[in-house]
């Protein structure tokens, strides 16, 4: 696998060396053209090209990196790609502090989550990437993870007890859902739909855009809106890019990223409601647990929360908890 990644990296560098010009800023992302992430990339391009002499090229679908997130990261670190977009859960592989956004039921809604990411905690997380040759310019809304299932509606932990569900490999997800009583089952993302059809799994957790885009609701007709865990998406610049542009242009890049992510956030909120409406229209059953019902999940998950609070860092998690309380008031 390492040899394959190295080969992909070398080929991509070769292609970019012949295709790029010195004043071109290249944005690479593995999401498709239809993703709301592209709203941010296009707004960034519009502002940068209007206010600087730089041109911006946007490459969706992982076309520069054969869809490989790790290669994309390596290219950004090397300065072969100037800007990439990654979620906080993915970035936790580089720095476990990013897991703070994934803590179970940390945020009541995306507005509060984004206030935290726009504040001191978000700034510190951004700066932490300097150690690996990167710098986050701005943060957007990656969405909450919801629970979809073939049987339902799932209202309380009793409704998911013993049920095989697919969760991301992140240990917070795995251990929380084990504690709740479900059976987290390792299935690759590409196999989720067929595994739901065959009965290898009976449900899973994913963001609403993914549940809709990948049509999980067609074979798992119940979705419970539990807002389990949040992920933010960062527009992340290569340090090599920031070093080669002027101070004035760096300010424009920051401004463009912030404006781009504001547009992305608005689109993400709009799409979330639209996708839920479309799922309902297609016959999917959407359930919103009451505060008491959701409290049953939180009570069972509390020891797991405390465990990962210590692992991620009690001081950092407490700061976010306090910022959430402040933002929610």
C-alpha cells in the first residue's frame, strides 16, 4: 500500500509540474462537483481572482490524487497542491485534538458548533497544523451524524440493542455505540448499501447528505435525527503557498476562505432540510427523539464521553463545553 501511495504521489507531482504555472493556486478535494464544499471553493476562486493576480484552479473528485486522501495530504505538505479540504474527524489522524468536535452530543446545533470553530479553539486547531506544513484558513459545516436503520423508528437505546450498524472506524464512534448496545460492524464505506441489502448490517450512522446521496434510506427506511457527533470541514492551505505569496495576498486568501465557508455553511443548512424533505417524500420515516428519549442515549454514553475527555484532553474539552454553554445562551 505504501508503494502504491508513493507511486501515485510521484505521478501526481509530475502531472502538476507540467500543468501548473507559478501564479496558479490549485485546490484539490476528493468530493464531487455537486458537494456543498464546492460552493466554498468557487467563492474562494471568485474573490482571489478579483483581488489578486493569482488564478485559481479547482479539482474535485480527487482527480489529482486518484481519490486518495492521504496522497492529497502529502501533496499539500510538499506544496504540489496549494489548498485541500478535510473534516475534523479525518484531521484527528494528524492531531487527536480534532476529536473534540466528535465528542458525543457536544454541540446542540451547527450554529453553536461553528461559533466554537470561529473562536479561539478553532484558531488553535488551525495553528496546530503548522507542525505538518499546513494552515487552516477557515472552517465550514460538515454536518451531524444521524442514525439510519432498517427497523424502527429508533427512539431509545432499546430500539438499537443488538443491531448491527456501520460506524466510522473512529474509536469514539465504536465505543459509544457498543455502550449503547448496538453491534458496530466493520464495513467499508463502498459496501454499505449492498450490506444493508444483504442483511450484513441493519443500519449505521452518517451525515444527512451522505444518507441521501448514497441512498441508504432506500434500504434502511428509518432515520432518527439524534445529532450524535459533529464534524467541521476545513479549507486548509499548504505552508508553501502562504510562504510564496505576499502578506497582502495572504490576507486576501484568508478573507476568501472565510467568505467561501460562510457560503458553504448556508448551503449545508439549506441542503440538510431539503434532503430530509426528499427522503420523506420517497417514503422514508424520519423521527426526532424527545429530550427524554435522547437523554437515555446520553446517560449510557456518559462513561465513554468521560473516557475520551481524558484522552483528548480534559482542559481542551472543558473549554469547548464552556464555549458551547456561552454560545447557546
